[in-house]
C-alpha cells in the first residue's frame, strides 16, 4: 500500500507542477519528470495491480489515491514527518490486511 500512496503523491506532484506552470506561464522541471516518468509508471503499476488482483475495485484505488493526495498535501504543510507516519500506517494496514486474509 505504501507504494501506491507514494506513487499517488507523485501523480499529485505532477498535477501541482503542471497547474502552476500553466498558471504562472513558467517552466517547471518537476513537470517534465512527472509527465515523462511518474504518470506512465503509475499507469503501468495500477494496471499490473488490477491484473494480479492486488487491487480489486476502482473504489479501493480511489481510496488509496485520496490517501496519497492527502499525504502530499500534509507533507507540503507539515514536512517529512508525514512520510514517516505514512510508512508506519502502511505497516499497520499490511498486518491488519494479512490477518484478515488468514481469517477469511
């Protein structure tokens, strides 16, 4: 899950750079990286996750995308501590999810 959240933050970062490049009519190097690397990588990763049943519905991916976007926004406000909290939360989710799979 942490990988999905990190990629989602990268997609949000791409949209952020693209918007402000257009808004200020100025070049942003982050936009090039985002458009040429982050968007295609996220697309292929999500497609593979659906093929391999790591993601089962678009609602699940939408929730992860929302969490990633919130992570990006909170990182911009509060700094790197948010990424550490995201890693901890992802580990807790991972153990909860695996316990749920074993029971169910």
